[in-house]
């Protein structure tokens, strides 16, 4: 009787060899995976982003300036306080700007924009990949800390907000210089340093960061969709039925990038309009808007929902450059480091 009890007991405590083997194989597979070198990848991503940022933005600079003029003309004191008639659209804006200020004026503010864009593109892409690697480096679900789409959205939004805080003085300087109309002698600001020093003397650091809360709201939506949407769709296109990852054709990535960029731009455009209008209040003795909520109210009362979308068509044309950056980023990395 005792022997039988011992036999039954030994059966109960006998380990499941199949389960143990699976656990050992899983651990072995994980240990054999090369560790992610976040620092090395971050430096490479930083350089890849910087390589293309300035060139692409210089090409689309005329459309960018037309978009900013249309978007801010309701709060642009240079237009409101002068007999200068308002622009009717993108073509009217570009033609009149060339006629009244010369063709080179289409690139006004591009110096600050390039200075802003080099660190902006570089930091956005490198931080996005860094945050995504951190969020997806665990083994919570399917080898990731959280689902891929959520990780991509959060990484994109976090990268956009981090970058914006770092380069915001250059961002607001670009907006104010691009929206400044007239010949050299009639303009309010002569350049980046003149704008920053003037605003700092009048309102301190708070004046330089005017409109930051509204900008962060828009950045969460825009960068989350811009980066998260593109990375998620690209990953799903690359995953074949047998589970392996295949290279997605360049033209397919371009179509996805253009669709994602245009959609992100349109969905976040009202937020972008509010942030640009708030930026235009920096340095003014009597600002038009008390705060972000007041800006939303007054824009809506003035022209309804349509007033939030002034310059949206120009932004759609400008998005071609942003789509090119999404696609060329991977290509630049492949060219510089063979896809590492």
C-alpha cells in the first residue's frame, strides 16, 4: 500500500518534459537574439535624419511660406494694420509675393527653417526609433512590451513633443519671419537673432515659448499619426503570410507615406492653425488672444470651421516633401550603413 502511494505521488510530481523543453528553447532563442544597441542606432538615425532635412525643406520652402501667410493673415499685424489686401489662395499669395517683394522672398525665413529642420528631422526620427525600441524591447505580448501600432503611435508622439520643446525658439522664429511681409526696410524683424533678442527683452523666455501648449497638442496628433501610421502600415505590408519580412517596393512606401502625411496634416490642421496664431502674438504689446482656448473661440466666431483650414491646400502640396522624408530616411540609412 505504501509503495502504491509512493508511485502515485511520483506520477503527480513528475515534471512535464515538453513544457520544460519549450521554456528552455524560448530562453535560448531570446538569449541568442543580439541586444539592441540603442546608443549606436540613435547616432546613426540622427545623422540619417540630418542628411536630408535641409535639402527637402529648401525645395518646398516657397509653398511653406504661402501656407504660413494664408494661415496667419487674420492675426498678422503687418496685414491688419496696413492697406495690404488679404490673399485669396496659394497661387494669389505666391504671385503677389514675388511681384511685391521679389522671388527670393519666397525663401524668407528659410535660414531659420533649415537651422530648425536639421535638428528637428534628425531628432524626430532618431528619438522615434529610440522610443519604439524601448517600448517594443520586452517580451510581454508577441515579443513586445505593447502592441506594435500603439508603440508606434506613442513613440512618434513622444518624439515629436521632445523635439518641439528643444527647437521651439527656432520654430517660432521661422513662423514670425515667414509671416513678415514687405521689403527689408519695412519688416518688423531683420533675422533670427533680432527676433529672439527683441522678444526676450520685451517678454522674457515666456515670449519665446508663446504658443507651446497649443503646439504640443497638435504635435501629439500629427506626429503620432505621421510616424505611427507609416511604421505600422509599412510593417504590415512587409509581413508575408509565412511570417517572414519582405522588402516593400519604394513606390508602395511612397504611396503609403503620401496618404499618411496628407491624412495627418488634415486631421491636425486646426490645431496647427491655433498654434501658428498663438505664435504670432509673441512680442505684441496688446495680443489678440488671451490664451489657447480664447484663440479657438475667436477663430471660430470670425469665420467658422473653414477659418481653421486656411492654407490647407498649400499644406497638402507641401506634404510631398514630408512624405519624401519618410521614404528617403530608410534609403539614406541603407546607403550609409548597408541597412543597419
